[in-house]
């Protein structure tokens, strides 16, 4: 008889977990990984205190040798955590048993939040490395799209109406520039967030006397973390900044997803997610090719935004140790990272194999019978007629075209004011959308050059 799946959320659901997360990120925030990080911090603390003369060196050596996460009774740990409200006291009880006589030196001078917060920092460090790697992969994909379609003309749209011609490379370069900035933000964030937490009961390290700061520094050195300038038990800006950065990243993914979804609609038909047999299929409509990855990216963006708000709310904490806001972080941080990893994975798939229909872009660019380049004609006529008169002449011509009475080129050619300034060849040239791309291509070059300089600078700083 098959065992029935018992998971309840999309993040661990057999059906949905790989749509909204990745195996690598789930490993970072699994229960076993979480508890292993607690053990890692407890062992590092013992080694740091031995180095500072707070506990016997042989006790620290025994703790390092005997404290094993994979030998814990997780069922018991779960039951006792439910009873106590926190996992560290039940964990220390089991570790103390594992370590024998040395166990009495475990958790010396620490408080539960020291261990849990430092463990979360270790998880965040690992998780940010995954996000950073995925962002870099996506930047490569977007740079390729920008470079390849630098001069591919298409309709630029404002308020969902055709506005002026652009190139698809220009659009991709704008997407790329967002992720260049996100890469920079990750690098800038890490020194602020990847710091240890060790302050004792009320954050003053009183239980360790004059050895407190030395132990704190030694603990952070053991774990490869920065040393805090002050206790941050109730100063949660670092974790809040982290999740809000994830909201920025997924927000950018959501913007891209929305563009792709609209451009993949039947009426546009300019972009398609890569074809994979069965992906995006409908149970009733065989013709459907739904933009599944984009839909998942958009859903993730909306969800991470909620967690960003939750983290901002959790910053408001009472006195020297919070009551409930701290617990909200336990929900927001893992889920935000999982959703971000899932969205980045979907973006790499969708954009890495994006189908760009250049012919359809060209046809759509001509849908308005030249109206999309009305500005070009107006600006060319302005020196001869004056800007306002040129605007009125072209505006009147646009109304005629909008009513179905010919192309903009034909209507303008019949206007005597226009004919005195421009011959038919000039009018045809001005009303060809491919001739009015502005500095779109140069802007693509600018973004690509900026990315190269940024990568060199980032590598040097590291």
C-alpha cells in the first residue's frame, strides 16, 4: 500500500515544490540542516571559549568530537521543542548526553537566540551564495538576448498602447541592468548581514565577565563571520534588508514575467517560452501553450513581497528581547529564499530558451499604418512650421489615419504644409518605424559595457 503524501504547503509538496523552490535551497533550510547549524554554532562556541580560557580545552575537543546532529533523536527534539517553544534547550540536553562529562560546558554563557540567530546567518550565507550564482547565470542569459537582438525593431508600448519603436535588445538590456544592480546589492549586503550573534541573556555578555568580547570575536572567527559592533538581538534590520532584497529580485522577475506573458498572448505573438512536450498544455484546449514559468515567477514575486512586509513588521521589537516578532522571521526567511530560488530557476529556463519572433515584431510594428512614428515627422517639420503648428498638422493627419483613411505617409503627402517641407521620399523614410529607434542600440552597448566594468570591479574587491 502506498504511503499518502502528508506535506501541506507548495514549498514541500510533492506536486509543487519544484515549481516554487529548488532542491539546493530546500537543503539549506531543511530541519536537518537547521539543527546541524545549531550544533555547528555550539561546537564553535566551545572551541572559542577554550581558546579564550573560559572552558577546558579537552572539554571543547570532546564536544567537537562527540556532538553529532545525525545521532540526535529528532522525534524527541520535535516534541520537546513544542513543549518549550524553542529548540535549543532540548537540543543542548541531547548534546550534553552525547558529550558525557564535557557536556556540562556546552552552551556556556550563551542564550537561545545567540545560537538560533547565528545559525540563521550561516543559512543565509549559504542561501545568498545560491541566489548570487543564479543571478549571475540570469545576467549571462539577458546579456546574450540584449546582444543578439540589439537591432531587432519592435513596438515600444506605454499604457499598453504602441508608443515609439524600440529594439528587443533594448528591452532585454533594461532587464539586464536591473539584475546588474541586484548583483551589486548582494555584494554590498553581505558584510552587513553575515555577522555572528553572541550577547548572552540580555546582550551584555555579563556571564563571561571580561572575556565576553574575546569569546564573541573567537566564535565569529571559527564560523568565518563578521564580528558585530553591538548586540543585535532586537535590531533586525540585517535580516529585514535580506528579505527585502529578495523582494526586489523577485519583483524584477515579476516585471519580466508580465512582459513575456503579454507578449506571448495570441494578439501579440512576439515571444514564447521554450517548447517542451506537454509543458503549458491545457486539459481541454490542445492548442494552448501557456507561459507557465512566467506565471510562477509572478506568483513568487507577489508572495515574497508579503514576506518582505512581514520582516519590516518584525523589526518592531520590545525592549532587549522580543516577544512575537522574532518568530515571524522563522516563517519569512526560509520561505522567501525558497520562492526566490524557484523564481530564478524558472527565469533561467524561460529566458534561456526564449523564442523571439522577429517577423511578428516587425508586423506588429506596422499595425498602426505609421502612427507609431508620428513624433518623428513632427520633429522634422518643427524647424519649418514651428513645434506647435507641426504638432497640430501631424495630429490632424493621425486622426485621419485612425479613421481608416490610409497610411500616415499617404495622408501627410496630401497635406500642402507638409509637401512644402518634405518630399515623398523623405516622408516615407520618416514614417518607416525601423528608422526611428533613437539611441536604443547605443543604450544596449552602454548596459553591456557597464556590466563588464561592474564584473571587473566586483572581482577586484573580492
